[in-house]
C-alpha cells in the first residue's frame, strides 16, 4: 500500500481516504491496467483482420501494459491467488475487469476474417482466450528474463498453436471433444 501511494504521489493516509481498503486500491489498479490494455490493443484490433495476428497483438499489449509493474507483480499475485480474495480474477468484485478483458477477446474473434467457427464455439472462445491470457500473466509474474523476453517468446510460440487448435475444433471428428471442453468450462466457471 505504501509503495502504491508513493508511486501515485500521495501519502498512505490519503490513499486510504480515497480507497477503503488495500483491496479497493488494488482493484482500481486492475481496472486502470485493463483500461490501458484496451487502449494498447487498438492499434492491432483496428487494422489487423487475421486471427493469429490479432491474438498475438492483444497478448503482447497485455504484457506491454504490465511490464512497468513487474517489480510488484508477485505482491499483487499473492492477493489474486487467494481463493476468497476479492482480488481473485474469478471473484464477483473482479467481474467488471474480467468482463472488459473477455470483451477484448470477443473483439479478437469477431474481427477475425479468417476464422470459421461453430456458433457455440464462437460464443465461448473469448472466455477460453482470456483463460489462456491468464496463463501468460502467471508466467510473466515469474519471468526473470531481461524485459520479460521469455514471456514474449512464449506468446510467439503458443499463439500459432492456439490458432491451429481453434481451427481444428470445427472439424467434425473433433466437434464432440470441443463440446465436452465447453461443458467443462461452463461447469468449472459456473
């Protein structure tokens, strides 16, 4: 809390005046980070129509917006990893930030001119992509490479794989597996 207040140029007492708790302050940080991610995605989402390029651009923009806060990542993550924490990405308090993040991945899917999907998979894919991005974020938290180079490399390596798996999901032979995956997702996330 002190470090955040210092970075904001206010006293710790003032931070508590505007935010009732550490969790509220950190949630505001998450919301601002999400707004920054939305803005950083515009360049790729407004110009690119290929799915892989859109997804890669959005994932890299996510990391770009987080890199300045990498020194604090472990501290933030310990709150987010706590199952009963309001900062958990699956909590109701994190709902608005989660919905905004999923909306970006919906835009990735909807603006991709080269992606043919069943309606059911098209509906669920943005949430799956958000979960994929959460894995990237977890990797980033632990990435000690200069400039988080390994995280960017992970994005470079996994985006084509994700695209290939998504394209395979529409094949008749894999539709039942895709339906089962979506059912598991619905049950797991409620």
